[in-house]
């Protein structure tokens, strides 16, 4: 099972920049007349992400970044200048998380370290297994997801465990780095087997559990229907999508199904106002009506390019691909507006917001502050 799981990870995340490793059918980039301008404000080399997915974290006055070798840095938001750098001493599998004046990273052997914003260690602890995604902090509780199907709530002050939520995973799963969404005291998280759960932030109690997708097929591989990306939530509903499954939206209070449609994605979603945006398993970017799932538009120009989840930037959508390109689309109709190359290595995670623009981390360790005009 372990070997198959790792092979699937390589297929789904495609961290390598060599196009041949992704197959010969990746769409060629089509020339177009730019209608927007995308530019680099500053860039910095921070070190490779290795075989994991690492994301920068933004605080009110700084950026925190990490590489797979366990080096963590604090950077100036305006120019990327390093304020400090420290070494965790272990190989990272998740990072960076921040909140409550903490900077958090996790390791492949369950290591978890919380630093202060000055780079000094606040506390260290061990969780049950490899940390899957950047730890999150809300209301004084650190939320940690591990690859054995557990969600742990730790005291942000000292790292002591407050509660533990356990989910039984199927025999064969897609290894992934999906995080959790937290809103108004509730944690929303998707699991292997297509389940979506709402968990109390205070005590880890399950509030409800609903099926996004049901496994089907004749073989174990065909029956994989895992939620491999973070759910999205607004004031009305929570939505999630499963690989080889469906996209579905649910009511927040009781988890009642509002709508669902067949659609496979391992990349993820974005939600704003009345529209749900997502990247499907073929790399196409879609816009759906949030109320019923009906199609608004679809852009398939990035087919098989390992397109990231979409990032909403004002009137634009931004995605990255396996060759390190950033693609800007019109949010209203999906038309291409601009394109920017980075360092040629894969962009695996969607950008994060930074000072009216965005921040992008590549697989090979390029960090780019980007603006769109």
C-alpha cells in the first residue's frame, strides 16, 4: 500500500519540472494579446520544497517561509529581505502555519515546532504521524492534521493536546497535503473515501459528517475517491471536491446536501460571492454557480499542465502550472489576460494574498511577490 500511495502522489502533484515526466499530452501554451499586466515586485531563493508541498505564511508585518531541509526564515513583506533564519533540525512535511504570534512547521516523523515571531522556539511536541498540511491557529488552539486520519487540537501556549478527532481511512488512499478550513468555531475537513466533516474547534466533537462522493469501480485504484484539497466555506455553505468523484456543497449547520455534480479534482477550489471556481483533474479551470452547480464557463487551455487551484485576485483568477508559469484569467468569463514565467519549476500551491498582490512559492524554492495591473 505504501508504494502505491507514493506513486500516486508523484502522479498527482507532479513536482518535477521535466515535462516528459508528465506525459506528452500537456497542452502547449497558446499566444494571446495580454489585457492585463502581471509583474514581479521582488523575488528570493529560499530552497527546494523536496517531495512535499510548502506554502508561505503571512502575518501582519512579515512573511515566513520554509524549505524541505528544515530551514525557516522571516522576510520583510516589502522587499523580501531576510530578518532571521533558523534550522528546525528535521525534514519538513508541512509548513508554514502562523497565528497567535506563532510560526509553525511539521515534520515527516510527527515533529511539530512552534517558534515566536523572533525565531526563538516556543515549544516542541510530537504528534501521531507525519504532519500533512500547515498547522493552523484559531482561538488559542493549534489544529494539526496527520496522515493517519487524525486531527489534533493543541494548546497554542504550550503545545499540549486538548483533543483528538480520529477518522478511519480506507486501505488505499491518495497521499496529499489538504488542509482544514476554520470558520466561526467550526473546522471543515475532507477525508479519504469522499467524506466531509464539521468538527468543533473547542473540543474536537464531530458536529456532522456528509458524503461528497462515494467510491465506485472494480479495482482499488478505480475506487479511490478522496478529498485531496481544502474545503471552501462562506457564510452560507461549505463546498468540497473529490478526486475521481464529485463536487458538492452543504449547509453549514447540519451538513445537508445542497447540490452535487460529477467532477474530479485533486487541485482544489475557490469561492467568492455567487461563484465557485475550481481546477479539474485534467487541468481545466471552471466557474460554477454556487447555488446549484451549473456551469458558467470553462477554460481548458491548460489541460494536463498540472494546474493549481485557482486564486481570486480582484477581477482576476490566477493559477500556476508544472513549468512555473502563472496564468491570469478574467474572473467573469475565463479568458486569458496575462502570463508570467518564474523559475521553470512547478508551482504546486495556489498563491496567497500579499499587499494588494500575491506571493508564489515554486518547487525549486523561488519566492515571488507579484502584482497585477
